[in-house]
């Protein structure tokens, strides 16, 4: 029988941001993939984390005649204890 995840059991929260809303520093596809791999590692590697919340940010920027929409998501991943591999 598996134990139910409870917020009161969370001792450590790790934040991982995927993407960027800074037009002066846009993220390359390789950087975004690295960030998503970090999220997946937090959710699959022991001790496994659980997503507690997600912040969604976006910005609309005008560059001459062109309009850019940049977005980022910050995942709040909770752990029962701080994983040693996050050091």
C-alpha cells in the first residue's frame, strides 16, 4: 500500500524555470530542453518529487513591425527530503 503525498510531508521545494520572458536574453532550444530534462529528473529520480505548483509568465514585446511573445513556466517541485543529487 503506497503512502499518500501530503503537503505537510514536504521538507524541501526546488524551483525549475523553463523558458524566459527576457527579450534581451532569449533561451535557445538546447537550453529549454536542458531545463525540461531537469524537471523530468526531479520527477523520476529517487527521492521522487511532486509538482506542487506552476507559475506561468509571458511577455508581449514589439520589435519594429514584429511582435514577439515569450513565455516561461516555473515548476515548484516538493520533496520529502533534499535530494543529494541536487547539490
